[in-house]
């Protein structure tokens, strides 16, 4: 009996030890660092301040943050518009081909996103495939400037994150009872009404989950805006990376990270609230 | 939408997802170095890749770290799932909550909080720090995979074993682990691909002594890339597909 409790104690103790060291303490350090005084030129001083957070509200940083949020929001919307019909088609596919079709969505999802971004460069650069084809068929006289544009960053974000949208949408659409649509039709709903008043509300958890899985990473993917957007387009991720590696301003970068995490937490809470409310509505 | 249009739309989305990857694959076999034109089939780039020490080291490092981090994450994640499922103890909800927050945290936040930890501990950035960072990335995914497998378990087997005098270790070793095996292996493969897929966490938590493939390609993209990188991308994609197909096979067995 004593040996048994020891086994139990060791497992629980070991798990708490690593969770404390590798998760809780790092988060606490990050949180603590965001209140330290220090700047690009000056060494970090252990004097508590709110200056870092106030600096986040300065017009330059706020403008960047709004741009970044806008960029991520548009990319999310594009993923939703492209992904929803696709997920619906996938959910209706025959049971024999469906696993294969799903696997084909998973493969790009798991391929290293830097490799995928590099693949996009091959497509978009001045002497790349897109320009090559357009020139060959005389649709353009000069190569188009596709790389280092906001358009390229959009393409990169949508390309990288589209599978993250499709998979939760697919799960939600798959779980929907098709008889509900028949019932709607029998009760005289048009196809459009059926879609907006039956399908969309029922798949809302999938829509929200997919949107978060696209929106949150989109804010951080600094390498996509680096490689495809040049120096012009800035994401929150670029800002945080630069604070750490270029300006060596750890407190500032920490404050930006904490703000990003809090925003994420807020969205998760809203999501679970929306989920439980919708669950109740379905019961009624 | 009629079926024909649906098929066309699905094909267009697949084309969007696969066209860039296909182009990389095609160019890895093209004997022309820079131009778009197809100049004939060649395996030269694969041979050149084999002799490109820097690129091969980076790729090998990526695979080594993926295997090691997956093993560590599987160990920690399986134990975490086991105690969460089997025991009631103070702090259980905190553990659940932390795993959830770890899973949901943006990569860049995980990367930076760990970077600050490593700086505070004065650990030099390299293999060890990257190993821990990738394990942190993967553990919650292993824990949820294994936990979902536990959900369907008949609890009376464990009770029966205890009544017959099995120790907690014997319960774990002889009942829980064999039953959870497919999920444990599936979790390992999932972690392996997660680690191979990562860019952001590697970017912050490894040093120049231990360069991994995505970072190597990152620094090469700006300077211009030779086609042996295409060949390497094809090899890495093949490894990813293999791990993915295997993990899906293993996870499907539970049904």
C-alpha cells in the first residue's frame, strides 16, 4: 500500500514540477518583465512601471496594432468565405472518398509553414510561375509586382491558415443533422433562408473556432510578413520580435506579449460563453 | 449548387493548397537552374543536397529535435493524462487549466516566455533549450489525445485489478498503458509533426550552434535559394506525410 501511494505521489509531483518550471514560471517572468523599467539604450532596472503598457497606447504602436488586427481580420474573413463552401462539400462527400479528401487537407496543414511560404515565393516572384504564365499568354506586358505587397501577405496568411479554418468547419457541418434542413424546406424556407437560419446558427461553434484558429496565429506570423511583405507590412508578431531581437527592449516586448495573451484569453472566454448560450438555445 | 460546380470548387481549393508544393516538387527534378523552362528530368539536386553539409545538418537537427521532443512530450503528456484521469488531488483543476492555456497560447508568447526563463537561468540557447521548448509545445496535445482515449475506458477493470492486489504501478503498467498504446503512439507522431512544423518557437529558443531547417531556409530565402532546397523540401514533406498517415492509422484503431 505504501509503495502504491509513493508511485502516485511521484507522478503527481513530477508533473507539477515541470508544469511549474516550464509553464507557470515562464508566464510569471513574462508578466513580471512587462512592468520593469528599461529601454532600448538603458539597462533593465527593477523599478515597477506602467510605462510599457502606456507606450502600447501611443499613436504609432496603436496604429500598427490596428493595422495588424485589420490584416488578420481580413485574412480570417477570406479563409471563412473560401473555407465554408469547401467544408460543406467535404462534409457531403461519400464515405469512401471522404477520409482521403480530409487527408489531403491535413497534409499542407502539417507541412512546415516556412517551406510552404518559400513555395509561395516560387509562385509569386517577378520571374515566378504566375508572372511566367501571364507573360506567356500575353495577358500582361511587364511582370507584375506581386512580392513585397500587402496582397502577398494576404495570400500567404490565407494559404498557410486555410486548413485551420476548414477542419473545425468540417467537424461542425458533419455533426449537423441533415433532417433539420428537410424540416426547414417542408416548412417553406427557401434555400437562402435555410442556410442563414438553420445551417449558420448550428455551425456557429465551428465558425468561431475556425476564426480563432486563423485570427490568433495570423497576428504572430512575423516570418510571412517578412518574406512576402518585405519591410512594409507589420504584424504584431514583427513588433514583438523586433523588441526582443532588434531593439533589445525586453520589458516592452513582454508588455506587448502579455497584452496579446490577455486579448486571446478574452476571446476564449467570449467563445465559451457563446458556446454555452447556443447550447441552451438549441435545447429550447 | 449542382454537383459539377461543387467538384470544380473543391478542385480549385485543392489546387490553391497544392500548387506551390507541386511547383517545388517539379523544380526539384528540373535540370534548369534558374529559368522556369523545363529542361529535362534530373536527380542532380538530390545528389547536391546529399553533399550540402550545412543543409543536411540543419535537416538532421530538425529530425533529431522532433524525435527527442516528441519522446519527452509523450512521456510527460501520458503521465499527466494518467494522473488527471485516475487520481483526485489538490491542484487538479489548476493542472487542467494550465494545459489548456498552454495549448491555446500563441506560439510567439510560448517562445518568448521560455526565452526569458532560459535567460534567467543563464542557459545557453541550443539543443537543450529547443528540446524543452518543443516539448512544452507538444505536451498538451499528447495529454488531450491520451485523455480522449481514456474516456471510453471501462473503470471496472482497474477496480478489479486493485481488488486483486495490483499496485498503482502495476495498474499503470499492465492495464492503462497497453490500453492507451495507440493514443500514446499517435500522440508521439502528432508531436513529431508539430515539432517539424514549428518556426516561431525555434526562432527564439535555439542558438547558432544548433540550427534547424526552417531557420536555415529563412536565412536563405533573402539571399536566393538553390534548387537543392527544393529537393530537401520534398524529402521533408514526404517524412511529414508518412508520420501523418501512420498516426491516423493508429488513432483509427480505437473505433
